[in-house]
């Protein structure tokens, strides 16, 4: 569709003569309510020739108060039904490790069959891999799995989506959001533009609903002064480990694109939070 033009680059704060308070207006933010739990975005992590004849897909999602790694198994050529596995994670940027190393698959997956399992993950300080100073945190989590029936051990790496770590207490009232936004140095802002959005992500109310199910909480929505057809929408989110992220999204009527401005004191994880929002908008 050619170049996307939503007007000028998004400002560090909403473009209103009276400042952030005028754009937000009076009144409290809506009280968040939980929607249906989101599904994991699955990706192929093991081909059967690398994992004893078993093809594996993996993904992450938030389930209630826990983080889950979802695993899907396709038994391509393993003669022994897949029924019992052991899992181990290397240290990672999120401090995640399995609550139990044992994975039981019931019913077992025979050759030619498919199965799935959900592995609860917990945050363990000893499993936290420090992020080098000045570097962004890597989303990669390295995993080892052993098929207990055959003794086959296989390894893979899978990228973690930060929204699976977002907590239920990530909502802020408008006054707290304004204070938090102002307190973060403008140099800590991150920008991005998401193009070719599906129709559902061009409808702000549907975006709010989708984001809420992933614990990205709506704060306020206002038209941009002197910019016909443009609206800015504000969201807050917090991880279970206490990292807070604030986001300003700019939409323009008739344009299937969105600009993102994200602010956080947790600079090493800012890119991952922005990518999480971008992926939610794309899907």
C-alpha cells in the first residue's frame, strides 16, 4: 500500500496544549476484568530427525497466576509411544524454570499420533541470567528434553514472548500513569510502527479487548488535536517480576498501521515489551 504516514513522529507525551492531564481528562480509568486466557503462539522447535523421531512445537502463555510452556508432539517415527519426558531449562533473562521436571503425556502418543502437554514455569532467582550492561535482554530460552522411554535427549531454543509474564496488577489509575510517564526520561522511549494490520487491530475497541486478555491494561483514549482522524490510546503493563511498561499507541482512521511509543525504566527489556505489543497487534 506504499509508505505509511500517520503524521509526525509520536511525541513523548500527548500533543495537547494543557499537557498530559488535559489529554486524559478527568475520571478514573476503567476497572480491568479478565477475559478468556490467551493461547500460545506455537513455533516448530524440533524436527523429528533431531529428536528421536518426534516433532515438537512450543510456545508460551499466561494461565491464571502461572506461566506455561505449551508443547505439541507429533510422533513421526518413534516406535515407542511417547509417554514420559524430563525437561530442563538453562539460565535465562526471565529466571524461568519448570515447576516440575517430569512431563507425563496421557494418553501416550503412538507412532503417527499427536499429543500435547503444558509445563508450568516459575520464576526462580537462581535461574536468572544477568543481562550485560547496555545490552537488550535476549528472548531466547534454551531447553533440553529427555524421552524417558528411549533415553533420547534433544535440545532446542525458543523465543519467550514477554506478554506471558504480564501480571494481573498491571493496571494504573490515570493520575498514577501520568506521574509514571513524566518520571521516565524521554531518552528511555522506544518507537516502532506496525504496518499491514488485520482489520481487528485497526478497531481500537477490539484492540483494547485483545490487549486486556493479555494483561495489557487500557488507561485512556483521546483524539489528537489538529490531526483529523488520529487517536492516541494509552496502556500500562507490569511483569510478575515488577517491571513496568507504559505505552502510547497512535491510530489514524483509514490506515491499517499503528505507531507505538513505549516508556520504561527497565531499559534492557523495553524492546521485548514493544515486540510483544507489535505481535499482539499483528495476530
